[in-house]
C-alpha cells in the first residue's frame, strides 16, 4: 500500500533572528546545510520554493565565503534539487511546492499577488508552469484559483509593462499590435495535464505513464470503489522513488510498490494509448 506521508516539523522564520540561536555554533558550509537554509531560511517568501536573493547576500548572512556558498549550491544543483538565475536573483527549490501544498484556493490567490514582485526571467516562466500543473492537479477549485490569480502569462505581463512605461520600445510597439489570448478559466484537459507532468522538473526521472498505471492498479486491488483522480496521482508521484539511471528511467532501483509487477498497466488506456482519468469526457 502507499507509504504514509513523511512526518514534518514547523520552524518559524524568527529563529534566524533569535539572539540565542545566533550565539550557537553556525552551520558550516555544505550542500545539506545550504539546502535546509533555502527550504526554511529568512529569504523564503510567500510562494513555496521561490526565493528572490543574490548569492552574495545569502553568503554574507550565513557568514560564509562566496566561494564556499557556490560550492555548496553546486552540490544541490547537481542533484536536481535547486536551480538559480543569479542575474535575476531568482532561486527555485523544486520539491518545496509538493511538500507545502496550498491549504485552500485562497492560498493560491495569495501566491498570485506575490507573483508580480518576482523578477522576470526564463526560470520564473519555468516555475509558472510548475505551479500551474501542480495546482490544477489538486482539483478544479485550485485550478480555477490559479487561472484567476496568475491570469497573465509571462509574455503578456512583460508586454503590458513595456506599453504602460511608454518607452516606445520595439517590444512595446509589438505588444500594442498583438491581440491578447483569452484567459483560461478552467483547468487543462487530462492529456495536457499529463504532458505538463512529464516536463515538470519535480518529476524528472519518473516514467509518468507507468506511475499512473501503477496507481490505477493499486486502486483496483485495494480501493476498487475509488477512481484515479489528479490529486491522487500527484500524491502518488510525490511518494514515488526515482530510478537511479537519470531522466530516461534506465537502470531503475527496485520499486517499493510490491505486488504490482504482474499487473496489466495498459488497462484503462484509450485507443490512442492515453490515460483516461475519472471525470474526463
């Protein structure tokens, strides 16, 4: 059966400013200490996994040399745990969002209010797609909240900024002539949603189609009254173990999902080989 959700502990950001805490021996520069710092440090913001800060500022706050900070960051980067655009000062902690899901759709709307303050860059656009796929996977209410709060795409926001600034730039002139696409107010189709999961860095190394098939087989064997839904798939993927062979899934390590090896994972596919989720037309 599915593994239980990992226990967790809450850490208030005020601990970093505590006089007694700061008198303790500091965390030495290392990949582990930096990752923990990025997960719950003073530079974290409203949107889980999205940090706006420069490497020099964080190194100074930790009392590390810039060289030591960079070496620690490279450790986490090589494991696919973090990514950064240092010119824009945008840092992404890829697993933070699944481990800090929104309690309700209003939380997603609060994320939207903080989104415009994030410097525009390719990494921000990449995280936009990550948040979009994740929230839509939580259900219709969350997907609708995302569409309302994050209505404008990165390109639209930049074009609007160029127009309002009145700079007369080429980008601004193009924006004035380019019709804006209608905002999507409903979640994507199942096929689009699954495609989004396959390109989502959080799930790199996982065979998404196979994992969805395993999830369907597990429900059939253990909860036949339940149907495969997007929230269930997201929970399943968040608990799945990645293979050792990288993003193509070669040389996988043994799965902890026992008793599923002989299941027919093609069951439930349509004539095109696509997964058909509950509630889809």
